[in-house]
C-alpha cells in the first residue's frame, strides 16, 4: 500500500488535500489569564466550527528574565503582561 504524503492524521481526523480544512482557533494569551474567559473562548471556537484551539503556555520564570521593556501599545512591561496572562498548569489541564 503506497503512503500518501499529502495527508496525515491527528487522532481520528485526517488532514490533507482531499479533506475539509482543519480550522484551528488561535487563542494564545487573549484570555488574559482569566480561566473563565479562556473556557468561554474555547466554547465560542467550537460554536464557530473550529475543531482545535491553540493556547500559548508560558512558565515565565523559566523563559524570561524580569525586564522593564514596555511595548508601544501598552503601559505594562512585557514581563507584567506575560505574568498576568499565564494560566497555571492546573488551569491548562482544566481547559484540556
């Protein structure tokens, strides 16, 4: 049996040219660290027809050093934003 290199499976879902598009909602950190908002965003994504959602998981202390860099579109430092928007491991498991 020849293998089709234009398709692959994610669980039971086949992704490829001959299949409907796999729509993934990019939630990122837009929940702003609010678990209830994150859950609502997942529910909204499902209602809109998305089959997957993508979050950003951060362990700030392991990937950043405290800093005072403030992007041009806010008054918070990048450190403050990332710290505020991080979900705990328990919350991420709850969303899953």
